[in-house]
């Protein structure tokens, strides 16, 4: 079955609208992350006494509130895991957040979310996440997924302070708005928001484009019929 020109135009018009909405719904900032790879992934050394696994990253937004990692069980799980977050922007190594979790809880998560009180001015700061054993209840049986190479260019994996040609699989989290949220959040004195006005204008433009395309298609059809 052959589709008419108008049906093709309608299809393209709808696709353009859906694409525009997807762009507006996308966060305006890409947060630091390195997902678990398929071909070059490997497990870190087991988190046991004497091992400190680290990942550095440059934060791209304010309000850093969590870092996620992907644990994997490599032995009998026991004890506690320590997670420490340092600000290493100017080699200060300032301890910002610290958290202790049961190794069994870490092992059961996919990913494990190290959540903490948000850091207000985190944008453009360099952080280092350290994963170690608890000094009082040492853990074993857990490693962290990582990937070889420079998949994440903003930092690197370290083992006991020594950089490796790899990155821990991680994901930093902060409340990053999308373009749509930004447009609807800017208030004006009239009680409406400037964002709503812009959205209304975009919707009107999209509808006007559809009307124009409909009229243009009809004119093209009439011209062809007249030529026949």
C-alpha cells in the first residue's frame, strides 16, 4: 500500500514533534558516569584489608548527592564496607562525606547507591570516591566492576593511590533539570511563567507548521491534477 504525500508529511511532522519533546526532556548537563562495559569490563581487586579502591571524577553540576557503583560477589561476604568522598580539586584531599554499610547490603544492590547530604557548590570540583573495608568490622567477598581504557575522560581508577588505565563503573547524581523544567520554572510578575509562554509559542509554531504543510500538500496535489 502506497502512502499519500500528505500521510508522509504528517508522519514527518509527528516525528519532528516527538523529537523536540525528547530534546526538551533531556537533562541540560551530562553527569559524570562510566557504565559497566561489555567487552572490556573486569572486576577490581577484592575489597579486603590493605586495598583502597578509588575513582576520581569532575562534577558538572551543583548539588552532588550520591555516587553509585556496581558491586560483584567474589567470595564469602562478611563485615562492613566504607565509602569516603574526598574533594581533591587542589590536592587538598578534604573528606566531604563518609558512610559505612554492611557488606551484605552492598552485595545485594545493583547498583549500590552511596547517598549523602547534597554538596551545594560541587560544580567544577574534582572528587575522589574511596571504597575500603571498615577498620572495626573488616569485609571481604566484594569487588567492584570496572572497565579498561579511558572510557571516562574526567578521572581514573586508582588502587592504593596508584592510577590504573581503567575506570570504576560509577554514576554521580545531582538534581539536574531538563530544558522543559527550566522553561516552566522561571516566574514573572503576571503569575504565569516565562517558560509557559515559550512553551505555548513552541506549540503554536508546531501547529502552524502542520497547517502550512497541509496547505502546501493540497496545493501540490491540485497542481498535479491540473497538469493532468
